[in-house]
């Protein structure tokens, strides 16, 4: 984590700190000018003190902009209402650098610059509160603009009291209020949109993880269970005639169950976040053992490998192995008796092609092991994720599955 990341995390955990700094900066900007206007008043009475206190409240409550925007807006609105209700002050125009019609002019006290900080509070409510609350704040701001315009009509000298001038003043104040609110709502909508996109990304990642887990569970369990079912059927049929072959079938069942249990244990360790003690990523190097295990079920499997060794990405190696495993599983589950399966692994400098084809076996009354077809869909997803091409479908009386994987650009293993 960089220093900027640590600083960002610290600020996020203490949002009042940057807002307090912002309040101090705003006070340093508008404070001196506001005080100069109050000091230019010809009479010193309680209204000037109240106006100064109200201006300080409006500025200081900027520190609540993120932790309590509603409270800050309520306090600022109350302070502004009091300021608007105060009597006008009489000042000398030359002391403020203004052009007046005489030696004295009357101005409303909400003209002090600290009153403009009210827009910061309106923006905060619009950017961080619900729509109903923000609309209520907008209504308060527009009502305040109307009151300020009416108060301006009672101040002689600050502005001409004509209708056109008052209309322009109302439009200017209304535009400032509406602009602050619109910018705040834009930020609110953007924040909501980013949060929705983040939630959607999390949900999409969770869905991808569920699909990955489903593929792994299917690949681990379906093959072993298919072998176990066929061996159990064969063993029960020959138990009385050939106890030795029945015992061999039980041995195959035990081996298949033991392997499935080990694979399941590795998968569960991954799901728990632990590091599995044994690698659970098979590769094409384990094909001979897979072929021997399937042959024990009575399926005639022939494995042919052509070409020199090539380098595949880990995902492509796993996808190729799972493709062969799923194709053999389907032959065990759905083909007739004594099926013949041909597995061809052809390696070229550009690609690796894996082809698994069975002849459908001999039709008989032996029931097929139930299946929903999710295995081939899972294999297709694996192949596509590894950058390969996949195709599967019936051929003659049997079934064929084929995949082609691009070879890694790294130097092939010798």
C-alpha cells in the first residue's frame, strides 16, 4: 500500500477532518470581507453581532458536510433565516468601494459574503441525501432566494428598487440555488451508479465463481460415480460366476471412490481459503492413468499421441484433461456395452488438438446413467476460457468431442 492509499484510507475513516479544513479555508476567504462590511455600518447595535454570529455558524457547519449534512443544512438555514430577518444596515458607500447615490446607503445584512456558503450546504444535502430530503432542501433554498429578493426591495441604495432589477436578482439567486442542487444531484447519481456497477461486478464475480465450483464438482464427482456405477453393475452380475472378477470390480470401485474423495478434499480446502496439500490441477500427463481406470469398466479405450511436447497454459492443460475425462465419462454412462473409444492428442508447433470419439457400443437394455448435459457445457466454458475452440456432436452411432488449443509462444519443453 502506497502512502497515498494510506492517506486516502485515513481521510475516509475521518471525513470530518478535511471538511473542517475546508471550513477554515472558507472562513479565511469570506471572513475578512464580511467583517469589513459589518464594520462599515454607521451604527453599532445588536443586529451586527447577530449577523456576525450567523455568518460564523454558516461557515463553521461546513465541517458537518459529510458526517451530518442534514444537521449542517438545518443550522445554516436557521442562521440564514435569522440574517434575512435582521434590519438593514446603513453604511458609507465609499468605505466599501461602492457607488452610491449619496453619502449613506442601506443594505440588507445577508449581502455579507459568508451567506454564499449556504450553497455549500445545499450541495452537500443534494449530493448525499435521499431525493425527498434533497428536494425539500431545494425548496428551502428557493424560498430563501424569494425572501432575499423581497428583502432587497426594502434596501435603498444597494440596488434600484425597480421591478426589472428585482426580477434579475431573483433569477440570479434562483440560478445559484438550482445550480448548486443540480451539481449535487449529479454527484449523488454518479455515486449510486458506481455503487451499482461495483455491486454488479461483485455479483458477476460470485456467479463466475459458482460456475467454476459447479464445473469442478461435476468433473470430480461425475466421472468417479460413473465408474463406480458401471463397476457395481458388472460386479453384481458376475459375482456368482466369477468371484475373482467381482473382487477386481470392488477394487476399481474403491480406487475411484478414494480418488474422488481426495479431489473433493482438495476442492473444499480451496473453498475454505486454505492451500491444498496436493495440487488439484490435472494435466495431459495424467491421461494414461485415466485411460487405465476407464478400461477397467469394460470400455475399450485407445490413446494415441502424436507430435513433440508443447507448452500449454495451465488453464489449457486443465481444460484438455477435463475434456477427455468428460468424454470418457459420457461413454461409460450413455454408450452401450463394449464401446470403443479413440483418444487422439496431436501436437503441432501452432496448436494442440484433442479428439475423443466413441462408436456408441452395442445397443442393449442396460439403463444409462442419468445426466443433464452440464458436463459438456462446463467443458466448453473451460475450453473457451483457455482460448481454444470446441465442438461436440453425434457421429454415426457414436459421439465425438474435439478441442483445439493454441500453443504457448514460450519455448516448448524438451
